[in-house]
C-alpha cells in the first residue's frame, strides 16, 4: 500500500511540476492580438531598428493561428526606412511565432526581407525574437502591442 501511494505521489509530481518547470502548463499559449505593435531591433552590425508592425489574423487551423501584415522599419544609423510585408503563423502548443518576409519596399536606403521567429507572452508581448535571411543582416527583435484608444 505504501509503495503504491509513493508511486502515485511521484507520478503526480512529474505530471504537474515538471512541465511547469519547462514553461509547459498543458494549456495553449495565447496568440498575438491583431493590431499595431511597436517594434525594436538590433542587427549584427549594431544598427538599431525601430518601427511598427501591423498584424492581421487570417485564419486558424487547429492550434495554429495564421497572420499577414507588414513592418514599417526605420533606422537613423543607416538612413533606411520602408515596408516589409509578411505572412506568418503562431503555434499555440509551443508559443512560437514565425513570420516570413515576402517583399520589401524601401523608401530610403536599403531594406531586405527576412524570416522571423519569436515567443509570445499573454498575446501582447513578443520577446526573444530573431531574424535572418538571404538579403538581411541577422538580428534580434521584440515588440509590444499598442493599446487601443
């Protein structure tokens, strides 16, 4: 009887505590909210980027939310600014957002497209973001959703 109780306690501990220690609570992550986000980034050449991200939900398949939208990027250091259009998806099982830049429209300077990966917290904060691409200098980024007025 004691052995069975001890095994039950160990099983309960593993089931409840171990997933929580790795950020997996069994509940799905909250997908990023549609709307306008402030974005900051820093590439490997130490160029600071600021801008806005406009995010639109386009559909859902199971626990995957699909998006489209664009970044408006600006950098005073490189005198570059322009638009980068993307499509993307958010996996509610892992909390991972992936965006694929499809085209860029440079207003000044040079602007390329990239693939973006990040984590999402509570649907309104994007963190631990990275970008990379054939015509982009690798970098890191984060974003916060602007509150509606």
